[in-house]
């Protein structure tokens, strides 16, 4: 699984780290190539609250959440009812490729659980 997370980071220009988490808030695995943008693990737990909001509003199943900011981007891909992956990228990171890489790696990450 660590190899898959590393591969995700390596394939996305500007990616710094990736994490696989459970909706219980526990980290399954993480890969950090560069921690200059902060702690991906701590920040990723906040996506759990966004899922709760989507459920409270009866919006249906959440597949992706993106946070674009001045200094970076967080991409979250929900893999199942219980797990999600997050990639942290610089502001110059390739957003479109990041979404594609996360989507195509989803089955590999799920199979490793």
C-alpha cells in the first residue's frame, strides 16, 4: 500500500504527500515526500466532517472533495463507505492529473485493505 501511495505522489506533478484514511479518523497508511506544506494526516481528518455535512443534507454519496487554496490543493477521493485517500499538492500542482491518478488508483488501494 505504501508503494501505491508513493506512486500516486510520483505521478502527479507538484504532489507532496498522500494518505489513506478510514472514516473513523485512523490513518491506514501515508507517504510523505515533502512535508513543507504541513501535516497531511492531521488535515485529512477534516474531510470526515465534510462527509457528515453531506449526509446531514442528504446529498447522496460523496465521490470527491477538493480544497484549492493560495499555497496548495488537497484532493480527496472516497473509495468506499469507510475509506478515502487524500493528496496534498503545491499551488502549481496538476489538478486534473491529480484527480485522474487518484481515481485510477482507487481499486488498487481498496484491494490492499
